[in-house]
C-alpha cells in the first residue's frame, strides 16, 4: 500500500512537471533580400508575413478587403523615411503560429494602401513588435528559425549577453551600441532592414571625425520604400567605422550609410554573427555570438551607381562620388554591355537582382541622361579605408 501511494505521488509530480513546461513554438523563416519571411495562420488559414521588429503589425488593404474586414479606427504612423501617414486599423480575431501553440486574439493591425514591396515576398502583411509585447522572440540565423514563447519567465541566457532597451523606447527594441570610445548611440533592432547598421544622419554628426570615423563618399538619390509606398530623394554619406560593438559582440572596418531617419537601425546582418533574443515584457535584448571570441569584419560589396526598377525600366537610384557628372537619379539605363535592355520585373529586381548584372564582375552601362548618353562601369566592390 505504501509503495502504491509512493508511486502515485511520483506520477503526480511528473504530471505537474510536464504541465509546467512552457509553451514554445519554433517557426522556420525564409531570408529573402535580407527580409525574414515566415508563415502565420489567420483565422485558420496560413499566409506569409514579413517579420519587422521595427514596424507595426499591418496587412495589405487589398487582402483585408478580400476577407471583408472593416476598419475600426485610424492611426497616425511614421515610416522609415520619417514620412507621416494616416492608416486605417482593424482588429484581427485570431492569429497563430502554424502549429497552433501560440495564439494571438483581437490583434490591432494597420491597413496598407500601398504594397511597399510586400507582395514581392509573397507576403500579405507585417508582423511588428507591437504584436509581440507579451512574448519572448528568439531569432537564430544559423538554423533560420524564429522561436516564440510567452514572456512569463525571463530566458535562461547569460546576463553578460543582455542589453537593456532605451528607457524612452516605448517597448520597441531600441538598444545602445558603441562606435567610438566614450560615445554610445541608440539604434532600433529592425528586421525590416537588411544592413548591419544604417546610421541616422544626426548620429553621424556626433561621431564624424572621431576615432577614425570618416565620410568615404557622398551621394544624392532615393531613399528606401516606406509604408507610405514613397521614395524620397535625399543626400547620404557612405561612412567608415573602424570599430563597433553591439553588447559583447565586436565588429571592425564597418562600412555603412547615413539616412534621414527617426533612429539608427541595426538590421538582419547581425544574425550572420549571432542569435538574438528579445524579451519584450522586460525590455531586454540578448545578443549571443555564434563564435564569442571573434572580432567580425563584415565583407560588404558596394556599387557607385545604385539602380532600381520603375514602371519596368531600369533607372539610376543613387550615385556615389564625383566621377559621374551629368548622371542623376531617374536616368534610364538603355543598354548593358552594348545590348539594348528590355523591360524588368520590379519584384524580381528586389528578390533576385538584375540577371544581366550578375553574369559579370563588371558591366558597362549606357545611360540616357539629360546631357546625352553616358557610359559608366557598374561594379560591386569591397571598400577599404584607413583606420
């Protein structure tokens, strides 16, 4: 009788331990042009979304109209280009991970009148930080998985990897990072940005010329597409940063660009070097390097003439340096390596690039400018600078 009672107690304890296990869902993501694309179920049907920790949860209005959703109110939002726009908002009754383990109810979501490139990724919307306020989000760049868990308990990660959110961040993962000794800047960890760092122009003013931080070249051209669907033309600088630290993870010889943005951005290139866990309830971010003792040197390649596709035409988006007199944003590329160009698909140019420019290390572009046809060499190359 005693043995039977003892066995029953052990069984009950095992059951309690099993019940105490946290609910965790691990979802694979696809990395497309630096964007994290993953699946979520909306009212029982699975769709693709872009995970954007720097954005707000949103759906394409065309998708919402198809499902018969009705707007509940309007919200004023600010996009990555500092553009202010009024957007209708809906409440989505149920969103869940594909395995059904993590469920979100009555999710507020903005309706995007403009596509802003989402359909190029096969996505119907954006999952933003606002939806994850009670969650712990872990992103592993090696396994390409996103793990979601309720934020009831802090993650079991060394506090040496912990970076506190900025006190005024309002729940967004805005964290400090160090560029020069004695100066700490703030940046939003933004999975909507593919770069390691996009430096706010005002932040460059604080560090330019100090500890070897230098302007490598200047440009004038188009900014990125924001949720407003608009590109703005602005001046920018290509900047060389000798040393940069995000928590305990160190980088050297970083090349970045400036932007007229509300805040500097740390983007998905960080996932090349370490796993990121965001504890939203406690406003903490953990950055765990895959190889903790290494100092990383990003090997970016950059072209002095940046291109984009507009209405099927390949056009100049931005020109760096002073060696391209007479060429301006909006000028059309009419031939590549002497061969007249056809029309181009905008989405293909975002997700796969321009096929004709990938065949050779260097290509000769014929550009129809206001001063007549100009020929320039297109080449993506590494940038070295004196430290």
